[in-house]
């Protein structure tokens, strides 16, 4: 059975997560989302280091202000217990790219990576996260154009996703996206901005159905919406709870039960199972408690850099307008 699983999934490096979701899909997309500081980037780096152990290269696109570096990878690998003589070889296989705007992200994915896959053995493509540049562009758009801008940007994200999956098709590489939760997306839009959009919808300046597109959710709980919901083989959410406690839950899976999760800790060794943690079904009452607790935790650090990141005002466009 294990041999069959590894034909279609690669290990996350955490046996308990492998049991929960088999691992990360080969030639498929995994979407990991959550609020700020939930551990999405840590999980992506853990996964990248495990793929590097295969001797394959990882193309890692960091869109969020240099949150990923070789030093951070080095520290994580050392804490994970990787032998000193192997660390440099592993992190040299992780090629880190940074994009300052969505057009640059598009060029890297469509052009630079397209050339690399013809020459190198790539085991993983990471975009961490797909939400950042999308929201920056949408927040800067004039109210009357925000719906059309959002649809255009969603189209680019869909094209990038299809292109990466095409790259991965023959090589068996994994495509890993991180994204924001819808609650973080709504927080990024100040209330007066949302009121402006609602007023514009009432006046007929934008279609009321565009509001979900503007937020990037398409009615789902994550940025990326229904397209990613259809195409992703695995969708998981990391709930941020008190201290270093997290709840990692499988929300959609092609071959495993949905809504099964595991309590974990965010440590210097990465995401690790909490002591005594066992797979737990996410029932409605439990979801309500998670929503309430995460809201309290996120609100408690609103004045930190992470909180300001979520509420960073755009210049021009919608930002600064009073409702």
C-alpha cells in the first residue's frame, strides 16, 4: 500500500500528516491557506526541504516581502535534524524568486520557469502566496473598475496555475500554493472600502456579484475561489490558535475523507503534531469554536507587523475614501 501511495504522493516529512492526507500530490496541486502567522510558509519550506532530499530542484516564488531566505531554510533544516554536511546541498536545490508585483510573478512563472523545466529536474513549484499581489492590485483599482480588474487578475492566476500543472504533468512535480483565508481578505479591505463597493453596486457601477471576485473568494473560504477548488487535489486549512497551537484540517481531498484534522505545534522544527494528538473530525460546533478563537488570537496582535500587513492601506483607488 505504501509503495502505491508514493507513486502518486510524496511525503510531507511528517508521518502523521502523511496518514491524514497521503502527502503532497505528484503532478497535482495542493492549496494550504489560513490567516497570518498560521504556519503556511513554514509548511511550504518543510515540504521544499523534503523534496530537496530527492535531489530535485524546488522553484520557490516568495511574493510576501522576503519572508523566505536561505538563512531561514538553513535554520529550519538544522532544527529538523538534517546533518550539517547535507544542509548546504539541500538548500542549494531551493531556488528562491521574489516578485514585487503580479506582472513580475506572471513573467517568472510563464517565462523563467518555463525555460528551467526544460533543463533541470524540478520536483516542486511553490507560490507563497497567490493572494498578496492580487489584493494589492485590486485595492488600488478605482471603484468603477475594481470588478473588471479582479476578473482580469483571476484570469492570470488561473493561467499560471494551468501552466504550472502542465510543467508538472510529465515530471511528477508537486505544485504548492499558499493563500489567505477569506477572513484575512476581508480584513485587508477596511470597512469603509467595502461600503464604497456596496454603494457602487447599488448604483449599478459594478455588478453585485463582483464582490466575491473582488475579495478573491468566489464564495469559498480562500483566495483563489472555485477554480482552485475544482483543480486542487488537496485543500488544507491551518487554523491559528493560542500560542503555538494550530489545527491542520483537510477541507477537500480527491482520495481521503474531508474535514479530518490534527492539532499541531508551530516550532523551530516546523509544524509538528501536538503531544498525544489524534485525527479529529471537524464538526460544526468545533468549527464555530475555531472561528471564535482564531478571531481573538489574530485581533490580539493587530498592532504587530503581521496585523499591519493584513490592513495595509493601498495608495489611491479605494483606500482612504470614507464611507
